[in-house]
């Protein structure tokens, strides 16, 4: 017994080891609850965007769209997004400015530490977890370092701008919202819309203060001395603006009035990244990350409120977006990186998105692509129907495989029996021997191995019935030397016994076939039931939400149709298997009918002839 089980045990252990190896991810995977990930590379080498000075920790804007992200694989609100460092262990702090699964557009700010010049820095974007919720990793304030004292995304419609830096420098009043700004929503400025930022300790500038100011500005028609940002207090001031297409910074201090030298005017309308740094003795303007103008001057002490826009003729008419103020001087390459990374053309070279990846295991295909969307959208009723259909499928396959193997043994047994039967069909004297075992083995022609093969033959079992009936009726012979004979009535009785055995053998051959007919007829109807219920639930959820969202409806309909597919997957193999097995059973039944007729005919001819 041990030797018989040893090969099976070894095979099982080998299969288990292979399955374990195959189920192990080919690469490290941060969390198995997430089914998809994508590598994002920040390329500061000459092949991307050349950066020569250290950048350090910086908030990186990750723009997601149809071309680089499968929105159908993520949750509709983006709450399953996670960013992980290159070591695939350290989660990165991030926050979502916008995630629109209907328009397939998203803006996510990720805090990437230690950005190096002339190198490729990689991190991972994980998604595809329907059970995920927003966590502390989705942290607006934690995305920026402690030196960032004000960040406005201008995503608030009709509400004052909220400070995303964590210093609570929220605007005092709301401005006009600009749709389709550089990054999502922006702020529209004109002579009537002036937004004020209250004074605060984090925004206090002493004489010769160091800071960095940056924003995206949409330049329109040339304007004279249009003020974009200003701080005024006791005759001292700082203004950032544009004069007929020429950006400028102007300082009024106790020592006099200073304006930066005019550079090349901006001749094109559109979004430009404007930045100002003050290091105590010098003010530097940057345009689109490049040095634009410098001025030897210090910022005066300013502790009052700040304003966006101006009054009357000095008001800037245009739009701004992504205003950021830091309490330190950012390096030129930090500013260049921000301008290129947040812009359109530079971002395509600076941020490189890899292909979608999923865990390399046996079940990874169930978590990705269309299959993952369908499985993730199945409702409870759908799982119940599919579970019932899975049980029906297992039963039908068990019946088909078992019945197929059984009919194979039946065919081999019948073939061997009929081969031996031909040798004794013309001389049935072997049937009336006193040793019944000799009669059943055709006078010893068939050895034990052949008897084991014929044991599964229904014709052989019918033959047994015939032998027993013959010996029972010939048992009255006293050995007086007369020839053994059977009467017509006895032959009819033997025929009835053979017919009874044939009916029982046909029942044995058809056993469990009814389970296949149930799978064939019931599978599609159960699947249709699951589809109808799923569609009802989908449309009921749409009615309850009060709005039509294709991205919300489509997965529900696809998941509902999965029940019909499952029903057909149960019925179609069962139909093919049933027809094949039924043909085999009919063939075996025909062989049994032929044998019974031949056996009775030979019996009547042999024993009646001996009696005559």
C-alpha cells in the first residue's frame, strides 16, 4: 500500500512546490491587496530634462490621463491610489487635487524625497483595490516641507482659497473661478476681483527677508503696470506684475523705489511659470524656469496682508494658478524642475510612465484588465448565482469524466468478452459443466487477468445470468447418460431473465446522466436570473444616485452579464459531453441486445437439438 501511494504523494508534493513557486511574485510587491502597479521615473539626465544642481525633497505633480493610466481599473474617486518609493516598501505622502473618472483626468501631488541631478529617480503607483479607502498617506499638508508656507490650488468654487501647506494661510475672500486652468481650476483676476490673504506669523517678512514666490500666470493682451501680487504697508511695498508683456518686480523701501530691469517681452498668450526669489540682497525673476531678470535690492519689512490683483488701471486681467510661497530661497534648478514638471511639454520628458504590472501568480489575470473590472463589480447576488453554477459545473465535469472512464472500461470488457464468446458460440457444452466457475471462464480459456477486464462488461454479467439459469435448469440430470436438453418454456424463462439483466445494465450505464441534463437546461436559466437581478440592481443604484455615469453603469452591466456567461459555460460542455456519452451508451446497449438475441438463439439451437 505504501509503494502504491508513494508516486502519488511525490507527484502531489512536486505540484504543490511548483504552484508555490509560480504563485510567488517575480518582483517585490508592496501589498497583495493591490492588483496593479505602474513605475514612474523622474529623468533629470540629458535624455530627459537636464538638471545639474540638487533638488532635494519636492512635490511632484503626476498627471493621469487616458494615455498613461487605466481609469476603469481604479476606484471612481481614486481612493485606491498609493505611491511607494523605489524600494517597494516606503509609502510616499501624496494628495489628490482632482480625480475625474468620467473625463479620465487626474492631478496628484506626490512628495518625492531626495531628487538628485543627472539621475533617474523611480517610484511606484499602486491601484486596483476595490476595498481601499483614503488613509493618512493621502495627506495634503504632509505633501509639502516645513519651509512651504502657502500653497493655493484654487479648487474651491465660490469659496476662499484654502492653504494646502498646513500653515492655515487661507484667503479672506473668494475670487472668480477659472475653468480649464493650467492644473485643474484656477483664479480669474480683473479690476473688480481682488483676493486678500490675511497677515500671519508664517508670512511675516523682516528687512532683507529670504523667500520664494511662484505661480502659473496666463498672459493675455499687453497691459501697462498690471499688478499680479502685492504687499503694501506704511509706504513700503512689494509688487509682482507685468508691464506690456514684460514681467517685473518692484520694491518700495525706505531707501527708495526699485524695479527689475526689463527683459524680453512675452509675445505669446498662454500659461507661463513666474517665480521670484529674494536672498536678502538680491531679487531674481524666473520665467518658465529660466533666469529672466535680477535686481540688487532687499525686501522691506512687511507684516500686513497680501493681495492678488490690483485696483482700477493697475489691475491684472488674466488668470493665475498654483500659487506657492516658501520661507527659503529655492535653488534655480528647483524652480526649473517645478516649471518643467508641472508644465505640459517638459513633463512628458521629465516623467516617464511604465507599463501596467500585476503580481506574477496563478490568479493575477483575475485582478487585471477586463476580468478584474468584472470580478470587482460583481454584487452579492451575482456571486451566489456564479457559486451555484460553479458547483453545477464541477458536478457535470465529475460525471462526464467518471462516466467516460467507466464506458472505456465497459468497452474494453465487452471487446474481450465477445472475442472469447466467438470461440464457444457453436459448442455450448462448456455452459453445462458442473463447475460453474469453469463455465463462466469459458472452460478455463480466460485467465484471472482477463476476468478482471471482463468484470466491467455488462454483456459478461448478462452471460453470467444465462449460465446460472442454464445450470439451474439442468441440475435435475441424474447422470443417466441422456443428453441434457431445455424445453421451449425454459428457454423463454431464460430469455426473460436475460432481458431483466439487460434493463438493469442499461440503468447502470445511464446512472447520473440526469445531472448533465439538469446542467444543460438549468445552467442558462440560472445565469439569466443572475443577469436580470444584476441589471436591476445597477439601474436601481443609478436611480438612487440621481445621475447617469457611464463609468458607473458599464462595470455593473458587464458583471451582470458574467452570470449568463457562467451559465453557458456550464451548459455547453455538459451538452457536448452528454451527447457523446449518450452515443456511447446506445452503442453498448445495442451490443447487449444483439448478444441476448444471439445467446438465446444459440441456446435454443444447441439444447433443443441435443434433446431431439
